[in-house]
């Protein structure tokens, strides 16, 4: 998260614990909607994508912390089945989905990479359930299934690591500058789309979260807390002749967005820009 309860209380000089439960509930929602508004994630996390090879690669998430792996596309397996059968085999980011397109109701099975961590394990699982043959290319029996290229095809490709030299390109936090002559050295063909795999870590570790961003989010949360205590916002919990008791207001996503819109200028430096 961009902020937690402790950071919120520090930034807003809040010392009482009266609203802690309410704040703990709404802070994650506010952080999520701020990320949607800014069109990016701020928490440090790992990301991967396939791209066309160039000497400079732009990432969706930033700032780039490190390149975990770069790899080139290699054929790792070929699937086949009898002409009497017909299947759709889709590789997703975390599983393989097999659908019998000739069956009533389109019978489907799912094979997660968490369970089938290698091509050998995935081959056994699929062949045990279907009349599908998974022919693994020589040397790829123990290939990590998490590195399979997504898509629907009978020929499977995967990312094979090579040691790439790179640096964050000058004056930017979203570009990775790869070494010169990468095509000649590693045999990449820039005319083949999405033949280059990038696995990287980006965002901010919590200790490095920008204080300016945290302050804007803390003020958004503070405004929502204030609104929750306004007359008519909360739900009447109990009533006596001399006393009224209200539960806190539970803001909708629409309500939070309305508050965030008041902080457009403060959030603008953190919004993803077109490049």
C-alpha cells in the first residue's frame, strides 16, 4: 500500500485511536483507487512481458528496480492429437487451459504452473487426461513452465535466459537500455514480434515510497474521515432522547473518486505519462 495506518497518523499528526478501525478499513480502498487513477502500481512487485527486441525497452511499471531475467524465444514443445479430436490449448500467465471443442458443453481442464512446475510434469498431467501428445524438445524436460509464452497454439515457446547487460536509460525511470548489437550477438530477429522476454522488478519498497505521494493520499483519507462524521453520512445505530450514535460512513468507489478528483494537481506528478 502507499500508506498504512501508522504512516497516516504520523503524516496527519493523529494521536487518538478512536478511528483506527475505520481508517484500517478504508486506507487499502483509497490506495487501490489512487493507483487506478494514476494508471500504475506503486508497491514494489515483479512483472513480466514479451516484446519486440530493440536496444531500448519501455516498461509499463516503474521505477525499474532491477532486471531479473531477459530471455529469447525458443521452441520447447509441440502438441499433437488424432484427427478425430480437436482441442484448444491456451497458455495463460499461470496455467494451461485445455478445452475439447468437439464435446458437448466444451469440457475444460486447468493445469496450473504452481502444481506442474516443469514441462515434464505438465506433459504427464495433460497426457493422462486427454489424447494429446506433448513432444518436448531435447533439453527442455525440466523447463520452468512459468516461462512459457502465453497464447493459443500447438507449438509452445518459452523464454531462455541470456545474460543481458543493461542500464536505466538516462533521464528516465521506464526505459531499459540494452547492450549494442544485441541482434547480431544473440541472433534475435527484430522483425519477429514479441520474441524477447523481460522479467523485472519495479515500484517502491515501502521504506522508499515517495513522501509527497504519501502526504497526498493521507489528506484524501483525512477528507473521507471528515465526511464520514458529517450529519447524514453515517448510519443511525442507536437513539435516545438526549443521545444519537452513528456508525461511520462506508464510502463507495464513486465517493472516493469524487474526493480524489479534488487532489488532481497533487496526484498529477505521479500519474503515468504517455511516452
